[in-house]
């Protein structure tokens, strides 16, 4: 874990990284969603911030909305039925 997230992000950008997998320095990505949002803003279009850790069907929508992430990493350890919202 980086001590200074903003400085670490700047270094990743300077080194040419194109993706960062992080939970936002928290036990879960949902808990770290505020820092995730800040990192997404700092990275702009130069780097993809991928949220990972503790992503579940009941928190994924809020994580995407509040964290601003567009890519997720999860284990998909069980099948969950959801309504498709179509038809």
C-alpha cells in the first residue's frame, strides 16, 4: 500500500502504466470508493482505475456511481440471479 496515493498515482502515470487495480487503500473497494473516485479524477483518461476487493451484487452499483470506476475485478465465486430490466 502506498503511503501517499496521489504521489503514487503520479509515478504510475510518469512510468506509463495504463491500469491500476486497487481497493482504494481499504479492506474493500466499496469502503475505499472515495479515494477511488479521487484517483479516477487524477488519472483522467491516461490510466484506468480498476476497483477490486469485496465487490458484491449489493454494492456494485453504488461503487461504480460513487467511485467513478468503469472496470471491476471480482472473483465471481457464485451465481446470482438478477433482473435484466428488459421486457
